[in-house]
């Protein structure tokens, strides 16, 4: 794509985009598509050594209509200045023969107010001083390029310089994207969601581009009603009809080539780095006469494809093809330049065969739709013309229209569903995080489709975790060795051992500690440099607490090794040991290794479940704490008079005071009763030595809280954690992959057992004999593979050579596993689409053959 963009920079024209197949407004199903592509930053601006657009801008900006084309809102000078700085950095780098910038440094800004930019191209040789445009930086940015510039903040237009791309910019200023495109047919249905998704994921260093086209009635490069006079809201219906009639007469007299022009817009989208809420649109307009189309056969073919797809849609009106006569004239003009011709009206000998094929297509379409409805899977509407088979014998004198076969792909572009259907089909998940995770996943998938991650980022997210886990384990072994050596020395100093220890030099452990600290520091810095903002927040996984935890542990380690010797020089050794105890938290880093090593699958499941249960754990503890606090207050206030009673034995008063003398003592005792299971030791002294009626109070609490509430909380806690674990897409994919691998291994074992001659193939006799055994059928039923008749099954699995290989055997039986799925129906739909495509090609060839006879 970058190579193509470089070529376009050398030879830009309206036909360039069509010729290269970059402009596709409508899909084969008549649905609009965003037509967005990734763009290399170096191809962001397509500067052409032509002065026409630049001179027109200078003229308009000095005229009384300046305010209609150049607008800005209050408070947007910062984004405008950033746009200007981006252009001053980009243009001299890639177009040094046309731009020269003399920068004057200013603190905090790349270019100062005294910076001068010189532009030299064709008849334009001017210099601009930045300070002269400090109140409207976007004006200077627009004077340097041939593009229109539009600045959007949070989806709303806040500044712009628009002359060539679209009309009435002053009316659209201050509106959001939905309001601007409200009159665009099919925008809300087809484009609103993907466009909003693109806006959410757009990055500064990864701009995007798109192109669209329309037909203009004038060759005026300045946008206005001269291009589309019939759209002027100030004219009446009679005047509009008169304009269409004049256009028709002009086409009949001069031909379409001298009456209409093709306009293509090259648009780029780029997010600002310093103002991430703002997105810059650049629109470059190319206008060429249709008389140039005969020299562009590839462009003509692409234009014809777009016209055929536009025919059943309302979107053609948006492209300037409001009149049916204009549409047909344009199509005939393009067909003639594609090397095709319309067939004569009297050549209808192939009509019967054509109608027969159309009828068969309709029958297959209805059959597929019935199958899809059975599995409640929505499918898009296909524009297939149905007919009665009884009409096949009739003949018609209508002229046949030869259409070039268009390759259609059966995509999953489903129609919009009503709110009731959405509510009915909405999955009921036990956790609110599922929707958030699916949304984040959508953003991640779009990024992966547009541009794969570089090698270093893949390495940091994957294998590096395993390597650092091994380093942590080695460091842990060193810490154990050091602690054990110190313990042996302590035994010797206390006279408990005659051995003085392992005689390992203390400097050995100190040097090892500095080496490990260096490795951990490098690991954190590499992750920050490579991952950037993904280091602390991933669009799919959310906040990366483990990375933040790593940085905190490294900071504590740096404090111990670098600052602690200076702060506690000669101080109590207990302060140093307290810091070393904190370092033991580094053991948690070993949890990284479970993501990359398959042997830790069960450990990974446990860790992921524990992490997912934090929310449920918190609220469970809140509920239990409320119950414990309430009962602790009751029992403490009830037993305090007993402690104050001088007639009670001193031993009893001391025991009651130790357990329930204050609120905190009573709360700690209630914690033991609730969670430790040793409630007898703290309840029996009260019942036996104070009053037996206290048994009613304690037994009520134990029955309701310890027995009932704890079990209810445990059940809900387990349900929530297991549901969260089941929603982990990584775990689900890993379990599915593991189950599929185990099933394949079992089928391979069955195949080798059934292959009596060991030639690597199953003959019909071997296959029927093996699958007829009760043990084999039981084995297949345990895998959810139901076998009723082995004879037809062999023909299904066989590819036609009379033998079944191990690949055919495993693949075929795995496809028979379980009930028919929606995916199976989609596969059938795609295969049927291929057959329909081949039939359409045969249809077109037969029409051409019989027409030429």
C-alpha cells in the first residue's frame, strides 16, 4: 500500500484511484463501506508541483467570501499550531525542492514566531512568517498545501479551511459527524458504527486514508453549486427540471465526455499527538474530464463495477447521479470504453436458457434462506430476481443487457435488527465485564487486522515473560541459599551446631543481588519503551497491574541497594531486614511464566480465577464484617457488667475480659468464631461459667452466619469466579485447542487400529468392518460422534479415489462431532456462492455467444 501511495504522489489524478482499485464505495450487496486503509506517515500529504489550487486559496482568503471557507472556534489555537508544526516538519523533509523553513527556536515550541517558510512551485514563489498567523495558524497551514483541512475535536468540527471538496462549509461548522452525514443515504445503517470505531482507535503515528468519487456537471475546481446546480436550495422544482433537461440536451449535442467530469477525493485522518481529542482531516480533490476515460481501461472497468453496484441503491443521488438519464448515459459511455457493447434487440435466442438459470438461482437462494432461518442466523438480502417456472416458455422481445460478471463474496454484513430482536438475542452473562471485554476485544482485533504488531512487541508480550520467570526462580534460589547459610551461622553462634556454616563469602550474594537488580531494571525499561502506553493500559486486558507491580518492586529494590546504605549507615539492622522482607514480594513475578508454559495450565486457571474473584471477595467480606460488628457490639455490651461484677470469680472476669472486654477484643473473637471453626473454645467458657442462656445467642449466630450465610456466600462466590473464568477468551481458546488435539490423537489411534494391512489407507471393507464394532461405536459416541450408517459415510469422507487417508478420516469425523452449527451453514452458503458465481460467468458467456451468432 505504501508503494502504491508513492506512485500516486508522482501521478495524481481522478483516474489513478479507480485504475488501482482503491475507490470502492459500495459492496456487491449494495452496502456502503468506509473504504479505509492504513497509511505510511511519509505519504500523508500528496503535494503536486502545480499552482492552481494554491493561487485559488490566496485569492479566496483575500476576498469578501473568506469567512465562508475559513472558520475557527474559540479555544482551538493549540491544535491548529500543532497541525502547522506537523506540516513544517513534513513538507521540507519530503519535498525539499519546494519548501524551505528557517526555524527560529522558541522555548517549548518547535518553531518560533519569527520562523519563515518559503514556498516555490510553478508560478508561486512566496514566503510566510509564522508570527503573522498567530491568531489563525490553520490559515497558513492551508496556504502551504493543496488539500482542504478540517479539524475535529470530540467528533465536532472546530476549525477548517475548505474550498475544493464540499460546499456550504460554514453551515457544517460546529456540527458533529452524525449531523453532517444525516442527509447521506444509508450512512446510519452502514457507516456510522465502523466510522465511530475508527475514530476511537486512530493513532498519531498510524494515520488512515480513504477515497470516494462522484460526477460533477462543471470543471470548476472551487466547490459550489456550479458542480451540482440542481442541488441549489434556492431554485424551484420547475427550475430544477429545466436544469436536468439542459443537461440532457448538452449530452445529446456534445456527448458525455464534454458534459461531465469525474471528481475523486483523497482523504486522510490523523490524530494529533499533543491534543489527542482532535483529529485532522485532509481532503485532496482531483477533477478530470470523462474524455480522458478511453485511455484508462482499468479505471473504466472499476467505474463500471461501482455503477452496477449503485443501481439498486439510493446512494447514487449523493454522488451527483440524480437523474436516470444521466445514470444510463454514464453507464453506456463507460461500457463503450471498456471494450464492450450493448447487444442488439433481436438477438434473443438464448432467452430460454437465461431464464432457466435465473429460476435455478432463485430456488437455491430460497433453500439456503430456509436452512439459515432454522438455526436462527440472520443473513443479508440478496438482490435475486425470482420468477415462476411456468413463464419459461414465454418469449420476450426486450433487449438483453450484457453485464460484465462481478465476483461477489458472501460476507457477513448482516442487516440491522430491531430493538426487540436485539434484546431477545442478547447473551445473558453473569458478569458486567463481559460486554466491556468484548468491546475492548473489538478494538484490538481492528488494530491487528490493519497492521500486525512488530517483532519486539510480540516478544515482550510473550516469550520475555517466560525468560523473566526463569530469572525470578533463579533469584529465589539464591535468596533461599543466602538465608540457609545465615541460619547455619546463627546455629553455630548459639552453640547449637559444631559446623560454622557453608563458608560462602557474603560478597558473592551481594554481587548476585546487583546483577539481578540490573536485569529487572532492564526488563522494566524495555517494556516501557516497547509497549509505551500499553505498558500500563491494554485495550483488551485493561490496566496492567502486573507491570505496575514490577516497577514498584524494582523501585523498592533500588531503594535498598542504592539509597538504604546511605540512610541507615550504622543504624539498627532490623530496619534493613524490614526492607528485605518487602523484596520477597518479587516471588509474585513468577506468575508471568504461567502465561507462556503449557505445563502451568492448571496453575494459570487457578490464578486467573483468583484474580477474577476479587470483586466477589470484597463484597463478601463487607457483608460478613457488618454481621460480625453487629454481634460483637451486642455480646460486648452484654458481658461488660459481668466483668464489673465483684461477686464474680476473678478467673472468670479475666477470661471474659480477655475474650469480650472491649469492642476490638469482641470483634477479634467473632472473627475466630466465624472463620476458624474453633468457636467451642471461646463460647463454652461463657455458657458454663457465666450463664447458660448465652448459648441461645451464640447458637443463633452460629446457625445463621457460620452455617447459612457462609455457605450462601461461598456458593455465590464460586459461581461468580467460575463464570468469570469461563468468559476468559484465552482460556476458552486454549481449552478448545487442547480438546481438539486430544480428539485428533484418539481418532489417529482408531485409524491405525482399523488399518489392518498398515498401508496408511482404509478401504471400504476395512472402514465398514471397523466402524461396525460395538466398541468403536461406543468410543465414537463418547466423542459426541454419531454413526448410523457406515456405507454412505465412507462416500462422504472419500475424495473420490476409493480410499480414505488418515487426514480425511480425522477431519471428516471431527466435522460430524455434535449437531450442525451455524458455521456449517455459513460454509455451505459460501460454497453455494462460488457455484452461483461460476453460473453467472457461464450465463454471461452464453449471452455473448448467442448474441454474436
